[in-house]
């Protein structure tokens, strides 16, 4: 589920934008889970091949779609007036606005350009979200043409 609605943050501190993976990813993982459940249960209970190995394979087949669902639900980008938080399944990195020099976008998506000239990919943020991101961060939109004048 892609949530791109700005909502009121905790204690009214300001607006917040949460962008997550599309709901189709979670739906596909659920369908995969329904599909592999009978095979997984059969491998765990019956153990047709090599005993414990079958049970391990059955458990892995059962947990893989659950892991994909958790990844889709957890990973994404949170934008607040303090900065941008990039979240993975097990990691989180918050980048303060003072360390962001700009944004770049192309076929691979949107990336934040940091003050040390490194780039951080902001998956699943789209170029259409950039005006809202800048508004929430209190930043101004500057074009390259305006800087050359």
C-alpha cells in the first residue's frame, strides 16, 4: 500500500509523508503463502525426503512469503520537518535536512544528494512526490536553469 498522504505528526509538530511499497507486493506474498502452505505442511509432517531436510525446506517455503510481506510493510520513506527517514526491513537511517543538498531523479527513482556528495536512494519515493517532500521540509524548489542566471 503506497501511502502518500501528508498527515499531522505526533503532538501537532507538523506534517508527515509516509511512502511505502505498493499493496500489490503484500497481496502477491499472501497469494504465494496460500499456494505454498499445502506443500510446506506436507514436507514438515510427512518428511518424504531426508527427514529433517524436508522439514527445514517446508519451513523456509512457509516463511519466505511472510518475510516479503514484512519487508513491504516496513520498508519505505518517512518525511518530516526534521528530516527524511529511510527504512529497510531491519535498518533505519534518518537524514537531517541540513545534510541534504538536493535531489536527483531518473529511471532508477529518486535519490537524496548529501552534503558529502554521496547519494541515498529513496525507494519507493517517486519524482511526483518531490514538491510535497520539499514543502514538508520547509525547503524551496530550485531549478538548474534559475541557478545559471
